[in-house]
């Protein structure tokens, strides 16, 4: 009986740790090749969000920020973007977070977070006419 309680506790802790990993927000970062302006990348990112099926909820070109929302099930994913120019290299950073409108809903897995980011980048690169695979490299990480 004691062994069963220990295994049960280990299982419960494992499930809770996995759940935290699944719903952890994802962040991505991409640096453009030289030659792009912040305005070009901002406009391409705004278009890419819409093309990837998200609704634009806010954007500020001067600050280089925009937010999108995609409903999924009883919740949805919010994707926030920040576009900035760093000495001729334009950087795009995204943050994806899941929101549920009902307590107890099954959280969206990290794979779906990452799929939304990948889809956004595919359209971003297409809109900027970037064909070089090395220029398409971006990083996705769990938010810490």
C-alpha cells in the first residue's frame, strides 16, 4: 500500500510538471539580413499575422509592436510581436501565450504554440521575399 502511494505521488508530480511545460509561453527571435528597414519588416509582420489566420488586436508602428489573437477551442493563443532596428539589423521577437475561458480546459500543448510561430515566420519570409535558408533561421524557446 505504501509503495502504491509513492508511485501515485510520483505520477501526480510528473503530470503537474509536464502540464507546466505544455502551457509555458513560447518566445521566438529572428534577425533580418542587412538591407531591410524596420517599416518594411513591421508591415510584412502585420500582413503575416493576418495571413496565418490571426486577428490583429493592436498595432503601433512607431513603437514597433503588434498583438494578434487566434481562437482555439474555448480559449485561444495571443501572439505579441516587437520589431526593432538594431544598427541596421531588424529584430522580430514574438511571445505566444495560451488563454482559456473555462477552468479545467485542456491546455494547448507547446507544439501548437510553436506551430503558430512557424506559420507566422513562413509568411513573414514570403512577404519579405527571403529565399536564402540561412536568412530564415530563428529561435523558439520556452519563456523563463
